[in-house]
């Protein structure tokens, strides 16, 4: 599942994203990630798909239509796990990631060039087919998500905080390092004549 | 609690979202049954213990947890995945349980509920006498 396919369901706002110069494509994938989505290992991803299909089959028996329509969202939840929000103001960019039930020590935040990568591993002691296990829906396994940072981001001073299952990264902005605008000078004598020049160019 | 019991609950899941014009989110839940208790593990990121409302009434266990928005209000979003709202889910437990013994713990956005079975429903080991 690619990012573009999942966009309609995820409330992304491509408009806001395209609004500023220098905003990089936030959907860029971590190259060393397997499987697709935030779950780093194909086996983790596969297990989660199995769980989702299990759940879907239960829903199909009750309400097939609703189950069918909920499938994209359910798959999306896996493909984009953990969920990320990114917001900005004049001073900083705030990245918030929902990674409930984790130990802060199991979270690893790495900045390399303009790439900010959040990695982690969520474990628990229950395996799917263990005796007494009635439901397994929660997403576990190792995950990685990468966010490109804009040029004005101050990568040296990123702060990370983990509270109520949400990881908050504050990336300060360096004033003056933002996108610059270069004024385009019109060459003398070409104004108003582009149309004819273009036509001449193609006829040659 | 049988698989059928869990399904039954989702059949009769009420639709409070229509009445209150609020969107509720279904938390992902793991359920583990041991000899003397059920353990529910639910992901409710963004919720604090005081935001959670757990109740058990006549065989129906209700989880409700209100989550704070991830970002402050009126910020300019560059990217947004999923909305934040209250988590809500109900389960019907057809095994007799001890309502007074239900314990809930909410740590780092993960809710753990321990629902002890009532004395009659607990697994009892039977001693076998040798001849």
C-alpha cells in the first residue's frame, strides 16, 4: 500500500502542505523499511494484516456492508502506524506520534541530514495462539517512520517528550534559514512577445 | 467468555455518536482469559486516568476514554493522520464476574482492565484420589 493510495482516508491536508515553499514531501518513505507502512519488519506487518482480516471476518458476519467500508480505514491504521501529526508555527515544528504503552527507552529518534526518523519496538508477552488469548488487535512489533525536515529546522536542538502515550518532538526553527525567494528579472524586449517567440521556436 | 459472546456485544453496539454528534473511535483491544480473570488491554493514546470512564452493568463492560487532541487548537497542520476523539467500546461478558473486583490501570496511553471471574466461574482444579 503506497502513501498516495491511503491519502483519501487519512485526513491529510495536501493543500496546507503545498502552501509553503521548501516543504518537502512528507510521505517520503524510509528506504530501509520493509513490508510497507510503519511496521519495520514484513513479519510484523503480515501478522497485523492477519489480525485485521480476522476482525473483518467477524464484522462481515454481523454487518457486511459496514465491514467492507471499514476495511480501507483498518488497513490504513496498520500502514501508517504509528499515527503522526505535524504542525508548525513561527518558532517550531511539532511532531506528535501516538505510541501508547511504551517505555521511553524503547523509542529511538535519529536525525540524519534532513531526515528525522522515529523508531521503536512495541512488545508484549502474549502470542496470538497462546492459550487464553481471546482477541489480538493491538499493533505490536518494530516500526519506523521518517519525516523530512525543512531547511530551517534546527536539528541539533530537537526535544522529545513522552506523555500519555504520545511522543512529542519539538523541532525549533532557525530564523533566516527558511526558504528564500529569488526575484525573476524580465529580459529587455521580450515582454509581450513570448507568444510569437514560442510559435517561432516550434516552427523551426 | 466465548467468541460468540464477544460477537453478540458488537451486534447490539449502540450508536451514541448519532445522538451526541460526536465521533467515537474504536480502540484496538487485546483480550486474554485466564483461569480466574479476563484481562483487557486497550490502546487509548492521549487519555489520562481521569479521562477514562469504565463501567460494568449487567454483563456489559463499557470502556470510554476521552483523549486530548495531539496538537493545540488552531495550529497550522503540515500533515495529519487520524483524528483524535473519545474512545468507546463495549463488551458483553457472559461469564459471571465480580464487578467489585474490576481493576483499571491507565499508563502511557495503554489501559489495562482486570475483570475477575466470580467464584463460581473460576477454574477449579479437581483432586483425583488414587485407588
